[in-house]
C-alpha cells in the first residue's frame, strides 16, 4: 500500500524551492513568500490530497498563484492607505536587502570560482529584475511554462484561464523578456 | 527556424539561471520550508496543521483580549480598594463622632460603682 504521507512529502519537497523562488520574484519579500508557499502546501493537503498524484502539481501552483494574487491585492490596498496616511507609497521592509537578489548573499554550494559566480548571479539578477517588471499574469505564465515545465493545459488550470490565454501570455512574456535582456543575455 | 531556435535557447538559459538561484537558497529558508512541509503533511493525519500567517491574527487578538481583561481587573481592584478604604474611613469617622460612647468609657468606674450600690441597696 502506498503511504500517502510519504508521497505527499516527496511531492512537496520537489516543488517547494521553486515555489518559494516564484513567490520571492513576485513579492520581493522572503517572509511573505514563505507564508504564501506554506499556505499553498496546506491548501493542497486540505483540499486535494485525495486527488490523483499527477493532478497535484497544477493544483499546487494554482493555490500558489492565487496566494500571490491575494498578496498583490492586499499590498496595493495597503500602499494606497500608506499614500493617504503618510503621503508616500514606499515599499516598506525591515530587511535592508529587500528588492535585491537574495542569491547574491548566499554561499555557492557548488564551489564555483568568483568569476563564474559573478556571471551567474549577475545574469540572474538581470533576469529577476526583468521578470519582476512583467505584468503578474505574464510572469506567472512564463515561470510555470518555461521553468516549472507545466504543459499549456496544466498552466491553464494553475492560472484559472483558458489555454489560449496561456499561449498569449507566455508568448508576450518571452517576447518582452528578450526585448529587455537583449540578444547577448546571459 | 533560426528565430525559434534562438527563443528555445533563451528559455533554456532562463530556466538554467532560475535553477541556479534555487540551489543558492540559504539554510534558514530551507529549514523554514521543511517545517512548513512537515506541518502540511501532519494535516493528512488530522494533526491540525495551521499556517504561520493564520496564527498571527488570533494570537494578537488573544493578546489584546488578555490585556483588556488585565486592565479591567486592575481598574476594578483599584476602585474596590478605594471603596474599602473609604468604608474604613467612614467607620473611623463614626467612632470619632460618637462622643457619648467615649465618655462612657471614661466613666466606666463610676457606672460600675453605681451598679454595685443599687445591688447593695436593693
């Protein structure tokens, strides 16, 4: 008999890091990203654990993307209130590294030389910045299709839209990113 | 065809850069993710998994409630103390005001003698 706990734990372990990075790219806040990922894990277990395992991935990312969207709405309401209350809508954060690529501050477990690390972290910082500038839906479509490797149909489930919309969003995202990053990236 | 190949190469490079960023996630974050995963999996066994974010509101509500109860109890204890103190003061005032009783105590020997006299005569 298959141990559902072990299967679920293995699945969550396989997606958690990418989910966290997606949430960080979308929110720019590590703590908020952790909350969003945890809520997605709990949501999947609570609502969809009984579904077949091959459906978990799009469903997990659907919950994650909803969490990111909710975070964006809450943030925009908060920013509007801040504008009214303080006369400015600065992004607030106690973390002085907020908005910068967190990877810059971590040790490289592969032991790459500084030049290689510089190229990788530099290209990632540029990519992350370009991704951060994309409209949220395009960003989601790109990350789910290009990075997570979801099919068009799975991405449509995750994003709660039609397959045609996914194709359009993805195509625009790729075009926009290539425009911004240029021919010679990375 | 060349354009399509260039686009594929771009997507591969982007995915590779994103993979590298995942490899560099620090130990603190990984530990938080592991805890979050365990909590979620515990939910399968009905061990009541709760989100960190969802704990915050009830906890702050509980803290505010406790503070309110504490403030109210301190307020009423203070008022009660004042009231008791004031009762004490009133009793003192009554005692001080009852001059007759004090005079009775002063002339206690006289009254004792008077009673003895009455008994002797009677």
